[in-house]
């Protein structure tokens, strides 16, 4: 053996040198670390030399009307040694391991049920209609469910299905769309995020090429006079080379949530243009942050055309805003702490959010939980008045996980405490509803923060009357009628949207809280959530969204199964029952579509 090793040494060195030279030419063998240094990736043969530099690609050939004159680059320096996010798990009993692996099998089986019918009934379309068995194209006709599912297939060790999926996605044509107006944010998180994540996991060059295709397409949405993005993008007009400008009104989440995907693409390819595009947006967000009507946070709507974020007076962490805040600590983790402004923006925004947006609801068991609401500001006599909507949302359940990650990264105990209470609030809502499934939106009665939080039946009924618009808050018979007719569980004053859309945000935070705390009861919580969801959503062809979860049994179904069911919800259910080193939060960070990206670590 020693002789054979010495004999092959010269040949091995020569082969290595040839590989390094070839890889240098193709840009494949190394991952841009942003510090002028290069870190080796796994050797991948048969590299396409045009993977990064295909100037004949349609979206690259279009003329640029407002070229960048001073291209920004990723900061120099080695990544910082950041605090650990995950806890060290103790030894697991044989029985606990068996129970956990049983749940892994159950989640994988449910995934394969939906995947099989997507593949046979709607393959290459965006979505499967799980009741009729038909297909839908809701995100450009580019196979959203397929792309969203690639990394889930890999994580679940469904390698044959993964290879079949990769072979199919290479044929997706991003030069044509089924939509007149493309949502840049939704396209970035699903397609660009999906390709990048599947590439980060597998190293398959075909996926990196597709990521670059999507990146080049979306980069045209930044070709505006001030380089701010067009979030609802006229696809055909852009194809024709038309001149564009950023809109006068865009949603916060759609402007502020492109940074992770664009930055990761630059980190992998070494081409800084995508990083530069969203770093310019970051500069505007940082400059505007303390000028809004609720300093520290940005309102639901912004003016990207004029770079003015001060007109709107409505603030929250939920719909329309969510992922902008979610990406602040995640960008810091993704880039190894080399972009400290994301830490600063996170700390300022959460200082405001913890003070103005969270409330403790009054509930029968006096559970110490939190819900995140919405606040409207009013300026009067030089003062700011706050009008609060005590509305909860399934969508805002992500906030518990966000605060857990931020609390760990930045060592803030108050964030960890809020993370626990917010996540427990979503768990409480799941358990309280008759089907064991949380509704889309609802209202609750808050505790008086100056008093002990105890259940008061009369106070609850008065709040129900007030929420219903009744003037006489003493009419308990009327309150009882409203409660009976609306089937309101105690603590809720109104369930405005009783739907369940197969959303992932609650299990997302339960998963993150489990990985950051090791609380074993969260596995039991996840199992109960999973069993309830499968019991009521499963159809012949997949799993269907529910129209009303506030019923005793047989909830009405919608013929809808969005791509995030396979891309997010079932992935988080699978991961919480996986070994803790499977997609470790100390090595990976998830985009808002649950696509894990490799972190830049020391």
C-alpha cells in the first residue's frame, strides 16, 4: 500500500494541478468568500464553462439603460466567530429515537403522497389542484412546486426523485412567462432560492446554471434610474427592452426581502452584481429606518421611486412586512457577520417591535403567551398616538423563530423570552381550535399590562360585543348569541379568516425553538400539529387548504395546494424529527421559503 501511494503521488499532483487550472477557468472549484479568499468546494466533474459567463443568454443580451458605475463588492475580512444557535442535545433513549423515526417515516410518506400526484397530474406546472387533480400556473408557469421541492427531496434522501426533478428543471424556460406581471419577490424566494439551496446541498452544476438564469432575469427589475427594484414587474415590456422606473408604492416585504437570495448567488459565483443590487436597497432601508412614523420599523408600504418610506402609518411583523425583518439576523448569519448593518437594523427594529407590537392575550388558562398585532400611528399636537389592532395571524408565527435566531446570535435574553412566548402563543392557538389547527387571522382580548392577567368572562364578552360593533357592552345575551353563532373559543373576540392554507410558519418556529432550546415537549407538539393537519387536509391527490377550521368536523376544502406545502411545511415537520445535525442552524440559514443556504463560517 505504501508503494502504491508513492507511485501515484506524482500523477495525483499533476491531476490536482490540472483540475485547479480548469476550475479557475470555469469558476467552479471555489466558493467566493467575500474576503478576497477562496474556499474549496467538493470536486464536481463535467463543469459547463458557460455556467457563469454565458453572454448569449437572453436576459444578458438586453440593453442596460441605467448601468451601475460604482459596483459594490462584498466586504474584505474573515468571517466572525458567531455564537452558536443550536443547543447541545443530550443522549436520546432508544424509545425516544424510535418514536422520532416513526414520525420521520410518517412525514416522508405524506410528502410522497402529494409528490406522486403532482408528478403524475401537474408535473412542470406551478401547482397541483388536490381535489380535481388538475394543474395551475400561478407563479409564471415555471414549475414552482417542482423547484420548491428539490431541496426537500434531497433532505428526505429521495435521491431518485431528486435526480428526476433536476433533469426536468433544466428545461424550464425563463424567457417566457404565463403571467403579464411577475412578482419579483415570490420569484426570488421560490425559484432563485430553490435552485441555490438544491445546489448548496448537492453541488449539481445544472442547478447553479438555473439559479444564474433566474438571477440574470430578476436583475433586470433593478434596471431603473435609482437602481431600486420594480416589485410587480411588467415581464413582456422588460423583454422588449423598455425603460423602467421603480414604482411610487410597493409592499415592504417585496422590497426588503431580496437580499438573501441575491447575496448567496454572488457568494457562490464570485460575481458581485447581485450583491450590489440589494446592498443599495439596504443602504436606503438603513437611512430611512429612524425617520418613519414609528422609528426603528418600516411601514407596510414604501415609495421606492423617491426612496421615501415615511408616508404610511401602519406597522407590524405579519403580512406585507414579515420577511424584511426575518432577513435581518439571517443576513448577518449568512455572511459571517461581515455586514454589521444588518445587526444594527435588527436590533433597532426589534427594540420597537417588542415595545409596541406584542401583547399578552387574556385566555382561560392564564397562559403566559404573546401575540404580535398591528399598530397605526397618528400625529397630533406634536405627539404620536397609537391605535392597536389586537389581531393575530398564522403568518406572523414566524416571529418566534426569528427572535430565537436573533436572540442567540446577538445574545439578547429578552429576545429569547419573547421568542418562547410568541411560539407558545401559536401552539396555544392550535390546541384551542376545535380541529387542532390555527386559523389565518383572528382577534383576541389583551390583558391590561398594569394588572395581573387573570381570566374575566364578563370582560371577554364585552370585548366580543365591541369587536362586533355593538354599542351596548352590557348586553350579555347578545354577546352569548355572537359567541354561539361564531363558535368563538374563549379568548377570541372574532375569527376574521377561518382558513388554513397549509401554512408553515407555526411549525417553522416550533422547529427553531426545538433546535435552540432542546425542549422535548415540542416534539409532542409537532406530532399533534402534523396529525391534525393530515387528518383534515388529505385528499385523493394530495393535501388541500381548508376554508374553515372553526368547525367540529369535516372542514370544507379548497382546491389549492400551494408549493410551500412541499417546500416548507413538510420540510419543517421532517427536520424537527431529524437528527440535530441535519441542516444544523450553525451551518445553514433558511430563506423565507425554507430553502437552506450554507452560511459563511470561520
